[in-house]
C-alpha cells in the first residue's frame, strides 16, 4: 500500500456510520463561484447528491472559492461517491455557464472523522461562521448559501447562540487556511 505524505493530497480513511467534516477548494483558490447563480448551482447540486446517495446532512456552507460540509454517509466510501458526483456535476455546470469548457474547477478535498461531541458541534459552528470569518457578511444569517438559516428557522436564535457558546469555533476559524 502506498501512502502520500503531501498535505495537499491527503490519505482518505473511511469508517461506516460516522460523521465527517469535508472541505474542498477550487484550483488555486480562484473565486470561480463568483455569483449567486454559481453558488446556487453548487447548493442545488450538493443537496441533490445528498438526497440521491442517501447521506445524512447536518451542516453546509459554500463560498466563492471553497465549501465545508458535515455529513454522515451510511458507508464510508459514500464520501468519495459524493465528492465525485458533486465535483463532476458542478464543474460541468460552471464551465457551461462561464463558456469555459475543460477548465478544472476543484483541486481535491480534505476530510476528518468526528471523534466526539465537541468535534461535531465545533465544526457545526465553524461551518456557519465561515462567511463571517472571510468577510462576506457580518452575521451568519446574512449568508444565503449555508444551512444556518434553516437552523435559525427550525431551532431559533437562542438555540444557535447556546450551541456557539457551548462549542466555540474561534480556534478553528483563527487557524483556517482555506
């Protein structure tokens, strides 16, 4: 078995029925998803792929040059299927929209299995506060392209605030290189 030591091409080890935090960035972090239409294409393709592959979803966010999701595939290999499906569909749609056939959109992806409740909820908050960290909005509810608004509607602002206070994502947000 061959192992890669490159941090840009991580080894993917999968376990069944576990929650995973997944991140992916565009090639050279180019802001290819530059418009609401691009972001909407990603959102719709992601939600369709999640439904098609029957993957449990907890949280998601997409920004102009990367995305983060918190998902639980029934089988670990479902992650690779999700990424292949999502990246294939979105690349085709973005290149069609931008009239740029053959352009490579996605670099690779990184995943980590959640080890405990703290990991899970800290990543949940990290996902929702990512647009604030990157300066796109002042408050997570102002970013249309994440699951935050669904939680705001279903659980309420107080629940989200308690979740953030109990599991702050400050350290993750401060050390984020994407």
